[in-house]
C-alpha cells in the first residue's frame, strides 16, 4: 500500500465511526469498512491517528456527549445511553477520566474543556500534498464579498503564543488543540477565531497571532490555565468573504482574499482602516462558505 491508500483506508474507518457513533462498533465492523483483517486495520488506524480505534471512538463519543450536556437538552443518563455507555456509573468514570470532572459538575457549570475534534486524515493529507497551479494555467477572477458589521463591547477568552504571526507558527508554539477548547465555551457569542492583536493588546513576550472566542462582558466562568480574558470595546469590522472553494485549495484562496484586501480602498464605503481599534480576525477556512477575514475600520468624518 502506498501512503495515499493507507490514509484513504483510515478515513473510511473514520467515516464509518461517525456514521455509527450511536451504535455499537466492533473491530470487525471497522475491518470490514477498511477491507483488511481486524489486526491490520487496527494497526493502520493507530499508526495514522495516534489513537487505537476504541480509544478514538470513546474520546469522540465523550466529546459529542459533552456538547449535548453543555446545551442542556437531555438528562445525563439519557446522554450516556445515547452514546452507547451501559450505565450512568460507567459514563461518569469515562467522562471524569477524559475531562477531569464528572458529567454532573460539567452539566451544572459547563466550564471550557478540551474536546476531541479529529481531522479527516485524507483531507489533511491532500491539503499538504496538493500540486500548485501550472505557470501557464489561467487564473479565473473571483468575487470577494464585502460588508460592515458592528461588534459590541465584549470580552475574549484567548491563548497567546510566543512569537507567532500566523496560524502555522502558532500551532508550532502552542499546539493545534486550542480550537477544541474554544469550541466548548457555552457562552460564546460567535464561533472561535484566529486573531492578529493590535499592539496595545500584546503582552510583553507574547505573540501577535492568537486564538480565542468572544464572550459577553458578563462572562464569569472558569478561565482555563494558560488562557487570558481581556475586554474589547465596541468596533466596526469590514468583512471580506471569498467564493466557495475546493478544500484542497485553501491556501490559494486565503492568498487571493489577502491580495484583494491589500488593494481594497475602504474609503469607497466611507471608512478608513483602524488597525489599533480591534483585532483583525479570521474564521476557520471552510470551502463551502469561502475564506472569511475581518479588518477593523472607523467611519470617516464628513467635512
């Protein structure tokens, strides 16, 4: 088997797990999905994901269960049974081991926790092994949508890096699992974001690029170790959104939006750039919605 075949085989098993997360899954089931013996399928899965199949399944079930408890839709015992735990006691033991607190405490207080959010391994493989455009390949002109949004006074729960000025450097310094914790924040006003902080919000010895999630001014839940909670004033943001794209091409699409922004003149909308008034931010790149980035602006004074 070549590398791509191995990766694709593991993704088939990942997809089978997601489709059957609320049912009992045996190693034979995964082996059938992969088309290999149970022993070989399990070895390939662990080699690629760094988790044994049942460790992976349990972590994924517990994280999905935690989100259900966070949103308060069901009783703990119903959640336990729905995610294929045989008893309240067994679910409590597993949940406590995974997140450091029993489900009853989490259900009551819903502090931020580090969820297990696996990536599709074949999608990741394609993103880092895709071929570039040929020199003579014609590049189509794409539409960039622009709008102004108002951001209210708010706080942001964030984790700082050291020297990072972009996502990849940040992951090397901090790790790529910050998003999983930010996603768990019940009080979040919006989805998690990557941010480039203005100079006055950068603590000495920390990075310009950070990841965080915006929460109300009234937020008083747990601040996880290593995280900061800072306040942001009301601001206006100019949102740039590219067209939908193939997920393989995410780096090209981000680059196209950046080129558009650098050439864009906000004065045509009656605004000017205001880089120190708020963090510039990006949403997680998702092909179906296009790449989205926001830059702070201020309304120009009329003469």
